[in-house]
C-alpha cells in the first residue's frame, strides 16, 4: 500500500454538501477522482504520442474506440461498415 499525505483542500460549500450526500469517505472519493484525472492525462499523452508516430486516428478507429470504451456494439458495427 502506498503512503498518504494529509493536505487541506478548499471546496465550495455546495460541493461539500453534495459530497456528503454521496459518500461518508470524502478523502477516498477525492483520491479516486484525482487518480482518474491522472489516468486521463497519461492516456491523453500516450494517444498524442501515438498519433505523432502513426498519424491521426481515422473516424473508423475513433468510432471503434468509443464503442469499446462505452460498450456500444452498434458503434463498432457502424465503424466496420464504413
């Protein structure tokens, strides 16, 4: 298990109120949100690097990726037909 560091974060009162209705573990919720943002940023960098090496993604590739990510088989079928 990795270590933790205690920090103070200031959020708008309305957000804190909403968070409290969603979870009893605000620290865990925020940690999960930060981890998700870090994964998104790393994925974005990887995708940009791939496109620099191999060229831009085609519409068919993008449609297939969306279908895979969002579990939309009909989008993959549309991409395959194009």
